[in-house]
C-alpha cells in the first residue's frame, strides 16, 4: 500500500498483513487506519527480501 506524498511525489510503500483488511460492500477496509498511523509505518524495501534459492536438479532413480 502506498502512503504519503502529493501527486505521486514523496510517497512510500508499506506492508500491511492481509488479515488486517476487511471486505465491506466489495471494498477493502483497514479498520483503525489513519493517515498519520500509516505514515509512521516503516517503509517496505523490496531489495531487503531474501531471494529464493534456485531449485536444484534431482536425478531420477
């Protein structure tokens, strides 16, 4: 989810666990979320994720 910024400048992305969202009338709703609360969440950095290891080949017996 992107938070902050104005006209696309200064925004950052934050990770919110899926189980925190509710669906109401076909819309996603994040209970108790305020602009200030979302701005205070640390920025999610994609490059800090652990990379998946390459699968290794297994010889058939």
